[in-house]
C-alpha cells in the first residue's frame, strides 16, 4: 500500500491547536495530514515518558500489522513519526575507531573458533584443492537447492583462480522443504565411502542436472553416472537405498549430524560458506569471495 512506502521514507511533524489532546484527536489529525491513512485502521498505545526531555513516546499500529514509534511534544502539540529506532551518535572519532577495532578482534576470534570446529568436523571428508592450502572454504549445501546449484559454478571459479591457496569441502545441509535432497546426500556419501572421486562426480552432476532430477528418478540417474567408475555398484545401491542396511543407517546418521552442525552455527538456509571461519551467506558472486580471500591473505 502507498502509506507503507510513505511511512518508510517519511518523517512527519504536525501541530494542533489544543493544549490537551486525546487519542481520537491524534488519529483524526494523522488521517488529515496523511491522506494515505484515511482508510487505514489506526490504534495508539498509552503515552509514556521518553528519554528526550519533555517529549512523550508512543506507538501507532496500522491495520494491525505495521507498528511505527512516535514522539509527542505536548507543549507545542507536534507528533513525530519515527521510521527507525534512535541512533546513538555520541561517540567521538577515537571511540568509533576503538569500537571498530574491538569488533574486528571479536570477528577474528569467532572466525578462528569456527574454523577449528569445522576442521575437526570435516576431517576425512572429500575435498578439492591442496590439502595444505592456507584457506579452506566449507560449504553447507543442499543438492536440491537452486541457489546452491548457482553457487557451485562460483566455487569452481574460486578454485580455478586460487589453485594453491584454497581448499573446498562440501558439507550436507538438506532442507526439509526438498523431497529428495537428503536421499541424494546419502547416495553421494555412500559413493564417497568407496571413492572421493565418485563423490565429486555426483556433486557436479546433481547440480548440473538438478532441474531434471525427480524424487522417483534420482537413484536411477545417480547410478547411471557411476557406471563408468570402479565402484561396487551393488554395495553402493544397498548403502544408498536399503534403509535396513547398517551402511545406509550410518550414512544417514552422518547427514543428520551435518545438518545439526549447520543449525548449531545458526544457519537456516543454503548455501552458507565459511572461509577460514568467516561466514558468507547465500549465493555470493566471485567478487565477495575475492574480497574475503584477499583480506585473509593480507594477514598471512
């Protein structure tokens, strides 16, 4: 609605003549001063003292959905709608510099701890790039996620651009909204138990042909991609599809643990990347990886 756009970009002050004012008068003036509010359902909560001198503070609710804070000058009878919370602008330049330094220090500590935790968790999992690369990218991803498919091409460009500096590790985070994502993760890890190279064949093809994969055809398609490998396909099929098989149960548990790990890191969607512990969320462009990688390299 037009009044939503208006309130997002508008700081309004109006005056009324009376020194005493009730809520109905406030609402009548708001509707008069802002025509877009004439047909809206408006309610005002109780006025309270504010931290700003003699100004009172309150909240205006529009159509039971959007709530906007306001300040009220009872002496001049001016009401000021606020589109954001007050911002503390009392810091001196030196204090701002100190705050930024402390924020950077905290971010570095958090990233280092995240990097150590992910390194322990991902030990032995399939990876691309040098094992001793100074930078490791851990991706929590979902084979059925279209944004993850888009991000996979960017990861390829990162590995091509930094062949000696970057190692990449794929970690499972199949989302509940996808009907074949977890089974694809299990099938890929069943392949990785025999060959890490086979895992990457499935990784690449699941994203490349993602739009053609269905819940019913997935295992058959994956099996066709593995026919030219040296895998024992009967062993793989039992692991990938037989829920009574110990191998299937073990891999399924591993995928669940990976999902739980992603959630412990506060992740709610895919893809999510940790570059030496620094989080990049979503399908980021190559430039975002460049900036972070070069920042990390500058500290070597």
